C-alpha cells in the first residue's frame, strides 16, 4: 500500500520521479529504520528521556537524508556490478534509468541538506559529522578490497550516536562508545544475513563480504555477534542506570535473534533476507524499552 501511494504520487509529480525514489530507497524504508532506532537510543539516553524537539527533528530528518545519500553513493559505486546480481539488477543505475552524473549530483544535494541540519547544532557535532560523511562514502568501495565491508557499514550506521550526545549535551561521555560498539557489532551481524542472500552472485563477480569470510560458520558467527552486542548494551545500561524496561527490550531483541537463527537453517537467500529485515524489530524493541524506562521513573 505504501509503495502504491508513493508510486502514484511520483507519477503525478514527474515521469522520472519514481526512478530517483528507488535510487534513494524511499520505497524500501528498512534501512532508515535500522539507522534511526539506534540513533534514537542515544538521543533518548543523552537527554535522559526528554530530547529537545529541535534535536529530535534534526536527527530524524538527518537519518532519512543520510540513509538516502548512502544508498545513492552505494549504487553509484556498484553500477557495474548490480546488473549481474539477481536481487539488484533492476536498480535505476544498473538499468540506465538514472545516469551516473545525476546520481552524484543527487548525492551532493542530500549531503548538503544534511550538513545544513548539522549547522543547527554545535561545534562538536559539526566536527563529528565529517567522520559520518567519510565512512558513509567509503563503505561502498570497501567490498572490493576487504572481507569486512560490514564493519565500515557498522561505523556508518553508528556515527549518529555520538553526534546525538554532543548535540544534546555538548559533551561525549566514554559510556556513549559502548552504545557505538554495540550497534557496530549488531550491524555486522544483520548485514551478514543480507550478504548471505547475495553470496553466490558475489562470489561470481568478486565482491567480498563477511558472509563469504565466515563460510559455513556464518549463522553461529551472526548469533555470537548479536550476543556480544547485547552484552555491550547491558554494560551501557549499567553505566547509564537503565532499569527493567530497558532489559525487557533487550530480552525481546534476544528473542528476535533466536528466531532469525532458527529460520535460516536452510540458508536459502529469501530466508536470510527476511532475517535481515527482521532485525529492525529488535532495534525498535530496545528503543521502546529505553523510552518506557525513562517515562516510568
């Protein structure tokens, strides 16, 4: 229903609007959710449950824009590869519906809009934003040179967390890095499920990933990473004095991870991709736990 409404609106706006919507993945919001929930974990904790309306607006919109920018530069980097992968062969750059130059212009516009939001914060957050841009632009090219592109993606998906602290409090406590590390590790885990869905095609065209590196140990490695992420979150919860609702959210997340492990026994690409998508429920459960924890104090 969401995509039908979006497609109808795009067709009324401009004949090519849908191509750019697909390029920015506005038709597939899962990546926005996976980036947004951890950013809001950090914002809520930094603000002790009462984030400013200004920062809430900045970070929600910033996540939407930067996730779109990341998708654009990723497709630009993979424009000569996506046509050889079953799941991505219909992407706008792979089919020629969007030209590489148009993609770069769109990337620059999205980054400029995001930078405009950062200018509404403070100097510390501004300086951190350059790191966010760096890792976001670097990630798409890493899969050619290392089996650990998911680690770079994890850093990109976690960079908004220290920025949330500096924007809300003007400082960055050491404990905030526990949240950063937890989210980075979790991202490596769920993006390995994503890479498992493309593993056969990636092996043919020479793309590297943790799914290829882990081999037959892939599922147990993902479960171990998810467990380690939960452990880091427990440590962060102790340092930030989070209570039972937070831990209940972690328990639900653990249940999500167990379900994903169980349902991917066959390693079928569709099951692995579904497990990847399912991770957003774990992130949302943790966020709800944090919000309720502060709300009931």
